[in-house]
C-alpha cells in the first residue's frame, strides 16, 4: 500500500487530469466516447504516473481514445503542472482500465451459470 502522501497526490492528479481531459482537450478521436480517469498510480519518487482510463464504447473507440490521450500527454502535463503545488509533476502514461469490462464479463458468466441445470442459490453462497 502506498504511503498516505502518495495516495493524496494520486487523488489530486486524478481530479486535475480528469478536468483537463473533459474541458480542455480537443481531439476528434475523443468525441462521442465517455472517458473516465479511474485511477492514478504515481511512483514513490514521482517521476512517472500510470493514468488508468475507462472508455465507454466499442473496443475500437477505446483504442482510439487511448491513442489520442497518449499523443496529448505532454499537453496534459504542461496544463496540470501550474495547477499543482508539487516540486515534481510526474510524467503521465495513459493505460486502459479494463476492470469494468472484466466485472461485466464476470457478471455475465454468473448469469449464465444461474440458468445452468443443477444450479441453486445455496451453491452460490
């Protein structure tokens, strides 16, 4: 578990990056997709930060959005730097967060299982 200071920095970075992506980033590849910054994981030395992004839409839209965010990471970094009261602002690396899709897939599997012969509610507990 990261130290409390890093957790606070991660939360602050997530809020500021989400605001910049939503309001200031103009890229046609981001239009029509709902993009959420789900988590930021900064390294302990604050040199780099993984920015986990969830994109609602098709897999193709998610890949396009990730490409657009990756391409504009320097712009996002320059925009957030003056807003943060940090000596070092980490380099940003955007990655797709597939936890929501994995959860949805898991729920679908459970629904399929519930309809299977021989399944009872007592077995699920």
